[in-house]
C-alpha cells in the first residue's frame, strides 16, 4: 500500500483533533480482578477511555499502553515518512 499525500493529510488531520497529549495508562480497581478493575487511558483533565472486558490484566495493560502511546507513535511515524520522502525527493 502506498500512502498518498491525501492519505497522509487525513491522518495528520485526525491526529490534530484529538485530546492534547500527554496520555497515560493506569490501572483502576483491584490488580488482577478484571471484573471490578479496568484500565484507563487518561490525560491531565480526565479519562479518554476505559478498557474493560474479560481479558487478562497483562493484555489489558498492553492494550492501554498501546492506546496511550498511539498519538506519539503516529506523530513520529508521520514525521519519519515526511523526512524519508523529502530525502528521496518523492511527492506522492
């Protein structure tokens, strides 16, 4: 799949509209009690999302960390795509 310039702009536009960083993952509830506990992705002013379900705590934590780090990861990947395209002199 080739990321067109239009597709890159769509991704950048979505990223620009999210709740400002930093985001963090935290565990709320009893560590190991998935029924009463849940993962929370939050920022300074409150929750962004809660992770619930019958998943092992370690898997919920991994999902939470992935979600919390996604804005940073996507921004870094977009920057790297732009840098590499500029280096190659490529315009998609």
